[in-house]
C-alpha cells in the first residue's frame, strides 16, 4: 500500500520552485531542497521522483500561474489589441516588485537547461507554441476587427509580440522604472497598430 503524503504538496512545490529560481537547476542540491521543504531526501524522491522531475513539476506549477494571468487579461479585454496590452501589463507588478532580479522562472530554465535535457526542451517548445498560438489568435482576430494592422500576417506578428514579451521580461530583471517598462509595452504594441 502506497504511503500517504503527510505534507501540503502545493507548499512544497512553491518552496522548491523558489530555490530552483534563486540558484538555478544546476546550482540547487538535494540538500538545498530538503532544507527548504522540510522533507528528507527519501520523502522528496518518493513523492516527486528525481530532482529533475521535481524541477519539471515546479515549472508546470509556475506556467499554470502564468496561464491564469493570460486568461484574466483575455476576460478583461475590450478587444484583441487590448488583450495583448493587458497581458504585458499584468506582469508589470511582478517585474517591478522583483527586487532580487530573479526574472522569469521559465525563461531562466530556457537559458540554463534548454539545450541540456530533451524532456525540458520539449516542454519549453510546447509552452512556447501555446503562447505563440494565443498571440496569433489574438492578432488574427484583431486584424479581422481592424484594431491590428495587416502589414504582416498573424504568425509573423505573433513571433514579434512573443519576442517583445520575452525581451520585456528580460529587461525587467535590471530595469525597475515603471515609466520605461510601460514605454517598452507601448512601443511593442505600436508596431502592430
């Protein structure tokens, strides 16, 4: 009979995610994870599998929260162009409040591990494709409605917006000036209007 977990899985995931986020995958030891979660190594292995599997689970947890932000922006938006703006702006408080310069957990993973592990690479590509699909659908709808120009096709603009979004997140690691970050958003959006 399998053992029942005697801890809050969500809390453990958040604690593990923060260690990975601070130190990176390679800089995080099993001892670090045991110390921060309060679990012994065998409990971590029994509950999550390997260090890599725990890392993957923290990434999925982080992505789920990011997806919720996207959904919230989509629900609040007046039109597709406004939705794109709201997606960018929904990350402003996190960027400005990130006084330790941790950046985006998924992008940190891409930089550190994107070419190190095939499972992670596949996951990163899948999440990237999902985000590109969201942007492409919004842009196509905006082009139909006339709020987004038709100088480029929706797929080309989706790649542009995705790239701008990632650049915005990277810039926010070192730049915390809301005015500058807002101008980056405005300039990014201006290209497609």
